[in-house]
C-alpha cells in the first residue's frame, strides 16, 4: 500500500470511528485498522454510502498483505449474515484472502451457508464462492480434508439439478438447465481434486455415465472424471472412455483472485521456511506487550549475571544469543550457558529444548521460579498484570508441556491450589494444562483419593457449573488426558526403565488402577451432562468420540482393560435424529465385539464376564429393534425401554410400535431415504436383501 493510499485509508478509518460505535467499539482494538470497514459495514448494512471507495481499499490491502484469521472470520460472518446485494457480496468475497492460510472453520461456515441458502443466492455470488473454493484448494491454503467433508454433496448435486440455484453445496450440474457450464466445471474440478481411490464405486461410475448421456455434446469435465475413475479402478469404467488433457478442461478462476491467492501461498511458504530455518530466536516474547514499568514482567527477558573472572569460564561456552537455527541448537546444546532466570527460557522452542535437557539443579530452579510466577500472576498480584500477560504465561506453559510430552509437577500443584478458589476464569487454557497430568505419583493415599480429591473434584465442579460448550471441552480434556497417559506409559513400545528427561520423572504408579478411575469419573460426567442438556447432539457426539478413542487405545496398549460406554450413550445415540451418530454407535459396538473376542482368548476373561454380558445386551437390543422389528419385546436381560409398562404397549399396538425404529422407519434414516427416493435411486427393502442373501447361499 503506497503512502497516498495509506493516508486515504487512515482518513476513511477516522471517519468510521463515529459511526454506530456502540456496535463495534469493543472490537476496534482487536484487529488491524482495515477491519473497521467490515465492522462498520455490519452496523450500517445497506446504508453504507462509501462502500465502493472502502471496498477498493480493503481489496488492495487484502491483495498486498492478506487478512489475519480474525478478520477473515469477521468478513465471512459479514457475507453470511449481512443482507447486501449480489454485487457487494461478490466484492467482499474477493477479499477473502488470508495472510498465510485460512482456517477450516471459516471454509466450513461459507460452504454450509451456501448449502442452506442454495435457493436464494444469486448466481454471481455462487460463482465467486465456488471459484474461491477452487482457488484455495489449488493454492493449498486450506487442509483438503476440510472440503472433502462435502465430497458426497458435491457429487450428488452434480448429478441432480432441477433448476439453477447455488453452486457451493449443491454444486455440480447446478447450471445445466441454465445453459452455462462454467460453474459445473469448477465443481467437477473440486471433485477431481478430492477423489481418492476408495471414493470410486460402481454406483458413482454409473451415475456419471447417465449424466454424460444427457448431453447432446460430450462434456469434457465429465470425461475427465470418468478417466480419473478409470485410472483408479479400470474394471468399473468402459474401455471407450479415453484419457483427456485436464489443462484444456478446467476453466481458470478470475485472474485477479488467482494472483491474490498465489501471493498468499507464497507468503505461507516463506513463513514455513522461516519456521524450519529461523534466522534467530526471539528471546523477549513480552517485547510488544503493554506492561507496567514499575512491575517486574511475568516473563522476563533473557539475561546473564556474571560472577567471578572469565578466566575460569570454559572457552567453548556459548551464549544462547549465539544460537540462530535449529541446527546450531543441536550442535551447541551441551555448551550453552543458560540464563540466570530459568523462566525466561519459556520464550521459544529453543528455550523449551534447553530446559528439557538441562541438569537437575537448573530444572529444579526453573520449577521453583515457575510456581512462584504462576502463584504471583493468579493469586497474589493478579490485579497488577494484564490479561494479555497472563494468557501468554499460560500459553508458553502449555507449549512447554506439549514439547516435552509430559507435565510439570509444580504446575499440577498450582492447579490444585488455584482451582480450589476459582474455576471460572481461563478455563480453556487451564483445561489444556490438565491434559498433561501424566506423571502424578502415589504415596500413602489411594489412587482414587489422589485423582478425585486433589484435581478431578475441581473438574467436576467446573463441569456442573459450566455451559454446554464448556462441558464438551471438559469431556475432550479428559479424553486427551487418558490419551496422553496411554501414549506416554501404556504403549507396547514403552520402556518403563527410561525416565523422562525433565526432573527424571518416572511412569505413574498403578496406571492400571488410574485408568478405570478416570473413565468412571468421565462416565458420571457424561451421563449427568446428557441428562442436564436433554441429550444434546453436541455432547452426545463428544461422548461417542471419547469412547471411540478409549477403545482404540485399549486395543493398542500393553495393559488389559475393557471400557464400555454406559447405556445413556448407547441408547441415546440409537434414538437420535442424526444418522451419523446412529452410524457411529453401531461402529463402536462392532469395535467392542472385536475387543471382546480378543479378550476371550486370555485367561483373564472371567474378569470381564459382566462386561461381556452387558455388551451382548446392547447388541441384542439394537439389532432386534433395527432389523427384526422387536423393539418392545420383553426380555429379562434388556436395558432399552424396559421400564415401559406392558399395559401401555398393549394400548398402542395399533401404532405398530415395533417397526418405528427399524432400519426403514428410523427417523434418523427417513430424511436420507426420502431424498434418495426423490432422486430416483431405488433402495432395496430389508426383505429383498434377505431374499437375495438366501438365494446366493
């Protein structure tokens, strides 16, 4: 941005400060100046008289430097929630250029918005969004997995399009009746990029062939897809489908947008190179933070205090300021003179490395200083430090534990003391610290007392007083704590004789006793949360993820354990309205079956006899309801709906209750069944499948 443009931009920002300030004043200090345009746009909506001038400045800034994540999110939110005309929306969409890479959350928000608004969005808006999606894919500005989530939707819409609507989520032959193949090609290009060998099926090949036959003239983008499918699975595609030059098929995205995204890719690559080969390490992370001059900073700058003569100093000793790259860090690791204030090393990766492999005395001094720093910041002198400083202290402490893949014992002690008085502030970061409590030792008290009374009781209190989103985060934290315990101490490759480099910490005593305690506490929280929030889908999904992870870990660990999800999770997921949740719980039961088969081969199977019986009840209940229409069959060993009186069931016999949750009528399946039937895709009934099976036998 040249000086004249910058002056114009700053003048524009100055004029904006007086407009609708009550709606955006809280955000003025959060972002760079150019975001004020977007904030004012949110406030003024259609009444923005200087839009054209302002959007030009914003586009120029986006093209020159790119937007930071917060502003990208704000701009995407503005596009989604502000009722602007098509021309203005297109102009704003062209500013969605990240400084480095764009977050998956933003991409999913835009794609999901397009899907929900597919019948209302103007064609020009749909076009620019799909072109932008192609652009960020081509320039590797987003993880391909994020867009791959919508692969099936892209493919289905390419096959079925009655009239022109949007492009992004109904995306494929959307424009066939409109007579413009431009967007269809972009959507086909997304499918081309995302397709993996396992995505190619006989059904999809047949659908593409049928689509190809609808056109009087061959469509190159369809031929390219068929050619790609043929390269993956040649037995599914007719031989007459020839290879074609893909460069001649794909229509380029607008040149201006391409150049802006190319610049973002270059910036991202330069940053990655700098991260791998930094020219220097920043040892003063509070350099740009506002701190009170009369108060000693929480994270001091690196400094040395020389005592005695340099004559007795080793000649090959180096200062940490002599380290300018990772390579030099490795070479000079044993010859580096460490600073007096050990906490100052919490500045970057090099500092983490030096702390991890320092001698025991230095690590002890660091632990003492870190504990005092945390207590000072959170309990003794909290009002003297800004939230930015405290957040930074927590961030570097979390990163240090993540780098070492272990906890710092004094941090555990601090958490126990702090959470006793306060569980409402800094929850996210404190939960991130709790994930690394993997080296707690057992003294005279029992394992249950250690976890429940010292730490997890605080987690329980935090759970019961928190919102739904925080409850999900707490369940995720407990899952990660168990994962870290398994990975660090229960893997089959783990050598218990090797102690951790930091303070020589050893493995947790009685790990086989600790895991059941953690899973039991987690189960109680999950069941309570489901009851409190009426089986909310977010909490239910997090609970299933928890038990999926535990099952995977148990299969790969050296300890013998078998953890089952409680009935609340199993049957709550079975009775859900979401097909994905229903599918995941069935998959989890299959994993349990494999695990139980493995354990039955051991002599310890008697220890898990009760759990085997519970698993068989789970399976029998769901199979009989889904497949055999015996939802309300009374058995002595059943969990699901067992408390419903027989009289009630008899009174409702005319409703055919036993068929309500079978595979054909389950309300998680019906929406998909309806859509597929409307699309002309016949689905075999259960009876037909059974007859085919018997015939093949």
